[in-house]
């Protein structure tokens, strides 16, 4: 029978690309990891990995099996946390995953307040690109994701939303001489939702300006402040720089873009995850989060130019 330790060893090797790297992650000996992989391979009955110099790589069957293994392990951890959390939600576990912008500028005060109220909750946070956090939710390696709109096809539930705008910003002197088709655009890393949105905007405007990929939210903001180029970011991420005058908002057709943050879970949530969601919604005046409008009944504002998520269009 396939055991959890063998699956964990296999996934660790798949992620690390070597037995040594997996052993370091798992705090095991290399021989123990190798033995686990050999036993698992015998159980599955087909080669899962093959050597490539000092490293190993997954076979085609191994890649398929790795996807299932991650989901099996995610569900196993989720089931344990849910069962234990039912006894005492305030001492349960929540696996949170968030895109970088929200993790850096939206979540810190929320998590500080939540943990002050519920210090016994085992709260873990993984930060990554939009592509990464949705993959974690899909494989049940995360209980709650904070990101943009969830991709089509995931069996998920949007539990709360928070207003968010994407704005184009630049250093004040560059903003004054901004040229849509010639000024350099600073982009996030591949897999970032903002990267995709920016490219979609430029394609829609039928322009092809120079681009420079800097690879992180902090890097593109720092590059914009330094005058390297313009960038599209969440207004939350540059609120201080806009207030101090280090950055200025650049008028670009179609912007700002309304892209609300979404708090998304699986259809079934653990008691401890529900505790965090209740904290978000019960403290709307400080967290900014609110319940999503019922399907088919979008919330509307009577103020001109203000959309359903409370942001101007």
C-alpha cells in the first residue's frame, strides 16, 4: 500500500530535482529518500524518474503521477486539519496562499488582528504568482486563496471580495513626458495576473512599447520610482508613493482597471478557515472585505462613476 511518507518523498524529489535536495527539505538521509522512491516505483509498476547527470527528472508517467500525488497529499493534510479543527477551531490550521501584492499590502494588518484574537490558530502563508496560488488551491495544498478572480473550471467558492484598482504609475518627470508607444513598461514575472492584464491592455490599445521584466512587485515599484519606466500595479501597492509624490498616476486609456481581490476556498471549508473568513467579514470597516453580491444581483451604487465593487469606473 502506498504510504504518505513515500508520496512526500516523491513530490519532494520532483520539486527539488534531486535526491539530495529532497533529503535536505525533508530532513532525511539520501538513502532513506532513495529507498522511498524505489518502493513507490515498485508499487506503481512503471518508471517514475530517470537520472540526468547528478539530477533526476520525471518520466511522462512520473509527471502524471506527481500531479495526483500533490492532490492526494493536499487532501490528506486538509482532512487532518478539518477533523482536528472541528474539535477546537481556535487551535486548528489554516493554509493560506496569496498573490504578492495582496500579501504585502492587504493581508499584514488582517493577519495581525486575526492572530491577536486567535493566537492558537496554526496559520501558514505561501506567497506566489496568480498561477501558483490557484495551482495550490486546485491540488488542495491551500485552504484559502487571496487573489484576483478565480479561473474557470475550479470547483471553488468566492467567500469575500475587497475593492482593488490597477493603475499605471511612473516617476513624476517621466509621467509628464509619457509616450504610450515608446515609454518602457516594467512588467511582473511570467505567471503574474498583473503581467497578463498589462499585456492584454497594450494589445487592446494596439501599441508595442519596450518592455522590461523585473520579476517582482517590489522591483517594478522601485524601478518606477527610479524613473526606469512606467508600470501597472495595484493602487494598494503604491498608496504611500502616490501620497508622497514619489510616483504619479499616468493617464492611459482604459485605466484604472477594477480588479477586486477575492477570498476563495473549496466548496467545503474547515472550521478554522471559516473562523478567518468570519473575521474578515465581521470587521469590514477595518479589513475592507465584504460578502459578494448574490449571483444575478450585482450591488450597484447611486453615485455616478462608481461600480459594483465600490470603485469608480
